[in-house]
C-alpha cells in the first residue's frame, strides 16, 4: 500500500465532488432532505379514520353508542346517512374508510336482555390500517359492553357503580410502555430513518462516483497505471465514507434536535457502529458499481439492493420477530436489521456495547465480506 | 538480467497472432505487428476495425484470448504480468479529453497524474513547467479542464500521459474530432517530445491523411491487418495509377468509367480514377478510350494517396461490399423552380452575450453541394439549426426553400431533410419500419409512400436489407439509412451534419456517390459539414468558419489558387534530420513550416530560389538534403494557413 497514491486519489475525488454542485448537493442535501420528508410524512399511527354512521334506531342508547366513536381521536366523524345504500359511494370514493350500522330496535333489544348486532364496515384495501381499525372498534365495543354490564349489576344488586364496574371486569390490564412511554411512532421512525438514509445515500453516491469513471473512460488512467487494486479502492472510497460519517452526525442531530428523539445510549459506541455501518453500505455501492457499466444502471441496482431490503427486512414496518421463518432468515442476511437494533437500542433503550456488540460485529463482518468481494471482482485488465 | 542482455534489444511491442472476442463476436483476429524502439507506429482504420481492442490489450488494460503480446521482451499474459510493465507505459484512451477530470484545473489534472504515477515531488514542478511551455498551456493552468477547447484538451491529455516519462505511449485516436490546425500542432509537439526522450509511440487514427506522420503503420479493416510497413511501401503494394480529369457531362463519364473500372469517384467538378497495374501513360490511354466522344479537360496522372491504396487493397482482398447503389434515371422529382435553395444574409445568433454566429452570408443553388468546415465551436451547428428552422436568428435574414426563416419555420421543416450528428434512427426498428415511420412523420400520402420508400431504398443501396434491424447494420450502411429517411418526403434541400464521421473510406465513397447523384441528377441542394478535409474536396463550394464568421467561401480549387497567390508554392523537403532542419528553416523565416513524418512542408514564393536557399542553409549545418519537391496544396493546407493567419491577427490585437 502506497499511502501517497491513496492520498492522491482521495484528494482528487474530494475536489471533484466539491466542484460538482449537483454531486455535492446529492452528497449532503439529499440525506437530510430524505430524513425530513420521511420523518414528517411516514407516520404509522392510525388516527383520524374517516367514518359515517347509519342509525336505524335513533334512540338514546344508539346515540350513546355511536358517540363513543364520534368522540374518539382515532375516528373522524363525517356525518350520518339514512341507509346502507348511501354508504357504498362514500366507501368507494375513499371519503370514508369505516362505517357503523346500528340496527332498528337496538335499545329495545338490549333493554329486554336480547343481544343486538351492530354492523361495522371497514375498508380493507390497506390491511395494516384495517386491522388496527378493527382493534379500535373491538375495544370501543368492549368498553360499551362493560359499562352496560356494570350498569345492569349496579341496578340488579344495588351496588355502587365503581364496585359494579370492578365486578363486570374482574381482570384488568395495566399497561406501561417502556422506552417510548408515549408510544410516539415518530421516535421509532426517526431512529429507523437514520438506518434507512444511511443505507440508501452512501451506496448511491459511491456507485455513481465509480461508474462515472467507467462511463467517461478515466478509469483507464487507473487501469494503465501502477496503482494497485487495493490502493484504488481505498483512495476512491475514502471521501465517500467520510461524507457518510458526516451525514450520520447530521442525521443524529436531526433526530434528536428536530424530532425530539431522546438519546439514552453510549454516543461513542453509536458513532463507531455508524462508521462500520456506512463502511458496509459504501461497500454495497462499490459492489453495484463493479457489476454495471452505466450510471443509470448503477442507480437502479442500488435501489434494488438497498431500499427494498432495508424497508422490508429492517424491522421498520414489520417487526422481525413477527415474520415467518423465511422472512426472518432473509432479514438476517441484510445489514439493515442489525443497525436498526443498534440505533433503537442506543436512542431509546440506552444500551451499548455490552448488549449490542454482536450486532456491530455482524456489520463489521458484512462490510469485510463486501469489500473482499469487490476487491476480487475489480480487475485492472478486464475482459471487455 | 544484465548478463543475459541480447545484442539487439527486444522491440518495444511484439504482437503475434493476436485475437480478441466479445462474447461470440470476434473484434480482432490474427494480428501480427512489431513496434521498434523509438519509432512512431500508426494503426489506421475506420471505426470498428479493431484498433481500440488492440491498443487496450497492448496497454495491458484488456484481457484477450488469442495470440501473444510482448512489451520490452515481457510477455503480457496475465494481470500480474501487465502490472510489471505499466510503470514504463503511458496510455490515453479514445475520446477527446474523456480520461481527464472536467472539474479539475489544468494544473490539478497534471498533479493528479504525477502523484498517481509516483513522480518524485522534487521533479514534478520542472517537468510540468517544461511540458506546459511546449504545449503552450502555461497560460491556462488555473482553468477547469471542462472549459478548454478540443485542441487544448488533447494537449493536456498528452501532458498527463507523458508526465511520468514513460518509455512507450499508446494513444487511441488522439486527433479525432480536433480541427486541422490543432491536429498539426499536436503532431509537431508529439514528434518533438518523443524524439527528445527517445519515447516509442503506438498511435491510432481514423484519418488516412495522417499516414505521413508515422514511421511505419498498419492498415486495419474489419478486425484484420490489411498491410503493414512504411507508408510508401504500403502504397507500393497496390501498383497502379491515379488519374484526375474533368469531363462533360460528368454523370455519364462516371457511369462509363465505373462500368469497367471498379475504383472511380467524382470529386467536386473532377473525376478521380484508379487504374490497376497500369503505368500513368497507359492509364491515361485507357480512360481516354472509355470516354471517347465526351469533352475532356485536364486529364493527368497524380500520386496515389493512402486512401487510394486502402480501397485498392480491400478490393483486391475481395472485402468490398458489392456495388449495389442503383442509379435511377433523371426525371424523378420536380424540376427546380426557384433556383436559389438557401439564401443567408447577415445571419447572427447570440447566446447570453456570446456571439455563436456572426453575420454569416452565403447562397446555395439547387444542385449544389455546399460544404461547411471549421473547428468544433466555430458555429457550424448553430448555423445549421437556424437554417433548418430549429433556432430563430437574433439578427439577419434567410430564405430556405423559398420560405422566410423568420415567419415560416414550419414550412421550412416540411421542405428540407436533415440528419443530425447524433444517430437519429430507431435501432430496434427494421430498415423498412424506420422508412415508413419517417414517411408518416413527414406526412407522405399513404398511397405514395410505398413507391417512394422503394425508390429511396434503391437509391441508397438498401434494397434487400429491408427486414434487418437498424441497430445491427454496419455504420456506413446505417448512415445511408439515415440519409434515406431524410429523403423520404422528397425534400429539395438536405442538411447533413457530419454524416460520414467514423465511416470507412469505401463507405464514405459510396455515401458520396449517392450525394453526387442527388445533386447532379435530382438537383437537390446539399449543405454538409465534415471534418475530413479530403472529403471537403467533393463540395462545389466550401465555406470556412472561424469564431462564428465565414472567413472564406469559394470552390475548393479557387481556395487553393488563392493560397498559392498569397503564400506561394508548397514545397516538400526530405532530409535525414528533419527536426533539426525544421528548426533551421523556421529561423530562416519560411512560412508554414510543418513536419510530416520524415518530410518538412513549407511555403515559398519562388520554388527555385527557395530550393537553393534551403540547400545552403542545411549544408551549412551538415544536414543531408535528399530532395525538394513542389506539391499541390491540400484543403487542409488551406484551412491551416487561413486559420493560423487569423489567430495570429487576433493575438496582435
């Protein structure tokens, strides 16, 4: 390894990046912009579900029942309609995503001790939202049932309403959310976004940087010179790793400063893990750039290699533990999952090296393997 | 290794049985050649001849399958072996300035190459200063490479290739796309640099007229070497004579000659004929016999150039595509109405304070071939865009095909045909599908389209290829298809922007056959740009552009005559020490002194006095003088003389 040559390569690369406005913007503006756009746009909280009511009973009890939905922050009341038939166009246009139909004689049946069936219609086009909505409906309905029962017990046995409520629900659940007490999805998402952006931006930059030389023909300066393969890869990628490290700090600042995510863990451990992680993702870009010839193809390939696995298999949308065995296996093949764990652990759980060293090691191995494959694929005397 | 040193050192490069395939496609096969130390060796051939593959393999940046390559006695058969010689090698890939870094300045580019090549820091400054001074780039060290002109990029590329003082340099088409003035400058600098350090060079080019720059060369075509050796020796491989003449009517004369002699073409008002295996006198007799009854003028023999030899070699090795360009008789197309096809008066175009075209005025008549030549950035493309109604002029007037370009840009577009420099065909469509598409785009009536497509396909020699995909056609035939597409709506005027770039000489000749037919028989006006100076000879009139202005506009013969009157005779001086002689002759005040391989070209008012003067100057320094011969000036000489004079005038201002 000749350090002077590595320095010459890195120096040249850095100056090219700085002088090319578009590339410079791509390097520093795009990652921060991604963080902002996704941070504000991608909320997984299901709230304000628009809904409508068909009340065939129009009794005091049916009003009480429907008001539990109307007053809920999870639902957004859009009005009453006369019949089920009027619901169809509303659902079809997505003006409402949920409807509740109270049958005739709702109050009369309940008062007489007969069960009453309330129909709820949920737009199933987004299963995640639909199943969350279903949960809300069941919970509101259960609370209503519980109160009816308590009122009955209170009336029947002449006990105080509080006592009756306790009798009606002998087992109560006491919930305390750990690490993210208010269960703010922003916290988790901002943390996962650090992972996502650092997975997407460095490979893009790297792949474009290397393929640009292939496309223009300046790669022949390298082929025809005495620079070794290792020197070239090191010198060429040093600036990109550097830029990505700076970006990881910027993203950290955005997460804590703008999105208010607490950072409870070990800053040094998190920083070093980030360095390993961006080395790893830069390696993905390098690998992509060695397989293709044009900048367009390099972009496509990095999208496939980075965005898709890191969105699907990182635990961002679906927890790894709730995937089927095959999904879990695939998740372990991508580096995103390990860094998601490190980031969540460092930001929200306040754990560090002791608990997370295994994940950091996995990333380091991943990085080493990527770089070794790239080294083996890169030839100064190619066949075409 | 010292004790085993052979008496004669190994050649710089020895290639034996070299072959390279891409997938199944063989790019090069069975190439043998040897580059001796200290010589400038040329690879000449059109695009697709296999030059680049060979050069990359020699430079150790491309793996190959067949044969062997040795460099300085070291066999290059693996990546590791290639690494061993790379320190002694400089390589400049194809593409003007493409291997340089556009965002970096001239100096930063050189510094990067120096550091990459491990040039000791102490030496960088001195070497850089010297190379910058020789290439006259020293005034531009801080300028970003992307803002350099083509000629300057090329010189910077050369400096970067030479900064580590390699023993061998491999330059892939360094002069493609560079104007003739910069090309001459480049060759002069290169010759001086190489001689000073005793550097060997392997250089490829697509320009046949650059053959004189090489000590020895190989002619390549279709992945094979046709002939190797000194330029004169290659010419001697195809014995015969070249005749030039003027004949009336030209079309009939050419038809009669081509019926019995395979290698004949019209060059502007003249015909040029190669008669195989015949002494000049016999050849004159043969041609005169063929043209009995026609009026002939100025029938004389001239020296064959390398392009004549190249075509003759291909013909003898039966590598020529059969002549299928049919020539429908006249009467096809409307008779010319308005005789003036293009009228430009003080056409001007400004871009943000920069004047791309400055008061251009000229006239093109129906049936004329009008050539536009000039360096990259001289304003040719902008001028064509204005004339074709794509770009409105800032000032001035123009009428194209009878329509005013200020008000009737749409009418102009309907009456002209245009092929752009960039390839404008749909590669995944067949020949016929492309033609049908263009017929519909131009609104050719459906019932007439079929017949017209047949006509243009026959005229451009595409009959029988209708089902082939455009992308699969060889470059020369693809360009004919582009021409056919541009003609499908019977335009009265054709605009062709560098249509023959990279096409082999035979393909270019066939292309010109078609153009001449269109102009002479169908009275189509043709405006064409080219950077092959040899091709500019075909034009009836030639406009020379420089810095947005038309600085000359005359028939080629008149341009040459004007050069003779202004600068004098062109003399070719052959000596045993050309570089030393060149310096002396320049000092003595001769104009236009330039080096061509081993010969020096210069201008002199009076050939006799000049010859005596040259003899005394060279004898005084003990330099042997073989001969001083007058030569007819080429259009390149005209171009270089004119532009150099203008540039010197600008510098004085």
